[in-house]
C-alpha cells in the first residue's frame, strides 16, 4: 500500500482492524451506512479495503490523505471534511472506486493533487471540492482512470485528464480550466464552465454552459 499518511493516520488503522465485529453505528450497507463521527473512524473505514457505504456524522479534519482501494461510497451529509497533508488529499488506486454523495464541503490543504485518480471517481451530489492552488490541480486523472461528474463544485485548481483517462461530465461547476491530454477523452453532456477547456486529446461537447465561447478553446490533436 502506498503510504502518505501521518502517525495519527497509522494509529487509525490499528483502531479498526476488524470492522465486521466492532460496534460502530451502522453496518456499512447502502440502507444502513457506517456513521463516521471522528477522523479516526473515517480513516479506519476507508483504509480497511472493504466495500462499504459511509456517512459523515460530524465535521472533521484529517491529518493525512485517504487511500481508496475498494468500492467506497461517502455521503458528506452536509458536513465539512478538511484534509491537511503534504501529499495527495484522496488517492484512488486502480482497484478502487470512490463515490461522493450528499451536500457539504471537502477542503484540501496540501502540495499535490486534491484527488489523484487511478481507478474510478464519481461525484453525485452538490459537494464543494475546494483546494488551495497547486500545480497538480483539484482533480488529476492517470492511466486508464474513469471519472463521472453528475454534480459538484470544483474550485481552487484545474481539472486534469491525463494519460488515457475517460472523463464524463453531466453537470457540476468548474471554476478553472478543464484540460484533456493527448491520449485522453472527455465527454461534456452538461455542466457550468467558468473558465476554458484545453485539449490535446479528444473533447466531445454535447451540451453545457460556457463563460468563454467554445470557439476560443485551444484544441491540438497532433
């Protein structure tokens, strides 16, 4: 497992070795999600590598990033999740899928990408993803990753579709540039774009709201 978490985070692993038999609120299913009331509980649930549904029960601050290797669904539930780390805020492994639902805010303070996606990421609620300005952007896609945006507000960084990623945008708001690399593909079916789209791969625009005329976007398929 790639490690980019603090000592506090490592302690959280040890506190939740056997989620199936511990007495947490909820059972981890869609109809009865685990309720994460502390940062330690959230770390333990996500890092257990088990498929599960989680709902935040309180605002919280994490002292390290989240590493997703299973099928994890997190309902932000109107709360605020702050992630403070020297590395990635949320790292989705090529075996992992992270789905974010509900409303609220996820805020990242670090030196790399807010969300680093090698697997699959889905934003399916009006959550605000707020990052301080970093070169890697608010979302960075790698390898053969897939990202589905149905809703959400992405602010504080560019949205990078790298390598051979596939990005599907059906809604949401993007405050800064959405960039598609040479071998990547982006499909835009909706959404509100307050900045430009740049493209060195293939960007297919079917619908959406654009602050800048689409004709001014930079395309280079060479």
